[in-house]
C-alpha cells in the first residue's frame, strides 16, 4: 500500500484555493504564465519534494509529487507550469555527479534557480528520438551545441534546461547510443526561444541553438548514454502525468455530479435521469481504475523494482479516463459547459494533451505489444 500523503494533499488544496477559476481563466485568455502560483508552490517547498534533504529538499518518494500534482489538477488548476522541475530532476539525481548536485540542487530547492525545461523533441525526428539532429561537439573544456528543438515547454520561465543532443553519429546497430544529456543555461549566447501558441495555455516554445557553448562539466552521466539516462527519468514523468490526469478525472466527475444534482429540467434534477447519471458513474469507475494502476506503479518504484511498463500503462489509462470524464462533464453541463466561466471547456482542452504528450498513446501500445506480449516489432 503506497502512502497517500494526506497532510501534503490538505496543504496543496489550501494553497490552490487561493488560485481560483478566475485566476486560471484570465491566464488562459492571455496565454500567460502562472507566475504567482508557481512562486507560492516553490515557497511552500512543494516543487522540491523529490530533492534529497542534504540538498535542501524534502527527500520524499515519487508518490508525494504525484499527490501534489493530482491535487492541483483536481482543484481546477494546472500543474503543467511547473511539473517539469519534479521530473527533469530525476536525471540529475540519478546520473549527476556530486559536484553537479552541489552546484544546482540547493539553489533549485531554495527557489533561486528554476529547472523547468526539458529539451528532447525535434520537428523532423518526432517520436523517433534517436533521430534528433541537434549536435554537441566537444572542443576542449566545452561542448558547442547547434540545432533546433520544438515543443519545449516553459523555456521562457526557466533558468536551466535538460537538453538531449547527439555527440556521436547514429549507428543502425545501436541507434540510442551517441546521445548525451546536458544542463544548459537558457540565457547562454546563441539561444533564441520562440513561443508557440497552442489550444491550451502551456508556455511551449521552439528553441534555436546556434554555436551555444556549454561547459563540459554540464554533461550529465556518461557521454553517449544520454538516451538511457533520460529514459529512467521518463518513467517518473509518466507517473506524474498520470497523476495530473487522475486529478483532472476527479475534477470532471466532481463537477459533473454537482451540476447533475443541481440543474433542474422537466421539473426534476437532470441527475435523476439514468441517461445522465450512468455516464458519470462510468467515468468515476474508469478514473478509480486509473488510480489503482498509478498506485501499483508507485509501489513498484518504492520497492526499487522496474516500473516502466506499469508507469506507461497508468499514464495511458489515466489520460483516457480523464478525457472520457471531460466529455461526460461537458455533456452534463449542456450549453453551460461551453461557457468559459464554468472552467469545463478550459479543463477539457487541457486534459486532451496527455494522450499526445509527453508520449502518445500509440507508442505506449507499441511498448506493451512488443515488450509485454512479445508481438513483432513494427519499427
Ligand atoms: C503542448 C505540448 C508540450 C510539449 N512539451 C514538450 C517538452 O517540454 N519537451 C519535449 O521534449 N517535448 C515536448 N512536447 C512534444 C511531445 O512529447 C510530442 O509532441 C509527442 O511525443 C509526439 O511527437 P510528435 O508531435 O513529433 O508526433 P509524431 O512523432 O509526428 O507522431 C504523430 C502521430 O503518429 C503516431 N505515430 C508515430 N509513429 C508511429 C508508429 N510507429 N506507430 C503508431 N503510431 C505512430 C503518434 O502516436 C502520433 O499520434 C510537447 C508537445 C506538446 C503538444
């Protein structure tokens, strides 16, 4: 049984109550970053729960971060503005040297430095990460980085970025080799960040890197093994995204139930009709099933066992449950669901992302088909 962190949940709920629907609606309309919210989370120590105590964090397990993000989403907010600090941390914690941890972690934990950007995706390579073309060539005590990244969220609101770049040519035999991970300071000369406007308020960007100098000391782990290093962190990311979807799912079920109990049409509340209550009940069942899968993945992680498959499955089930619940909630609200003031249409747009990013459902199905069921590889 994994810990559920009731005190943390209560504290997050209290903090989120200060940032109501009107706050998120205004930001959404202006595509603005929730600076005050992220500052409040940072000051309360919620963004440094995964950082070990010796570096100024709380040294809690992944379940604590999952609880925080779930509660943010259940409250109607959005953790996407800051969740990367929690999961990009993984690669530094696991593969960073003592000197690197000493250099960055205490300042991140204190809120003086933001590590909010994760630079992996490129337009041409898409999901096939081994085909990224951004390069880092070694010159003395530094690397020179050239390339272009797409969909890199929060880069305008971060000091540091975890970057994946090619340090050796791609070999057909081991396509994942030759990639390396770096910590890059986003104010380095040669970096240009261009915002990309999307259907949701996500602060995502395109990043151009032109002869950017990165100290060799910023290489995380072993040169050429970066793909493997980031894969470790990605399993944690899957669970945290699943937790956000779980929070979304619970938000939609809460809101749909409340509206169905209140709204009267034909002389009775709409929730008295089974045509209205059954979809809400189905959404609840699916969301709770996702919660169990997240717990299972978390318990494997806490036991120190491999949890990649379970984390991916939990993320898929939770994102689909949240999307089903979003649709049911919208339908339950009738026309009101489309009005901005109810926050349903905003959350509906936000919940959809997690079937595409950070990994699309097809790629999870492909992993399960080939790695769990032993079916032939298609790529
Ligand atoms: C708002 C937003 C924020 C993001 N933030 C970040 C970020 O901070 N950092 C970062 O690095 N990336 C980020 N991403 C990128 C995200 O991870 C990718 O968009 C996602 O992994 C899908 O890659 P793609 O867009 O290139 O799709 P493609 O690879 O072009 O795929 C398109 C579709 O085809 C399907 N597909 C492709 N190949 C196969 C196959 N062999 N079999 C079956 N189906 C297949 C995919 O599942 C997908 O549905 C973000 C994306 C968005 C939209």
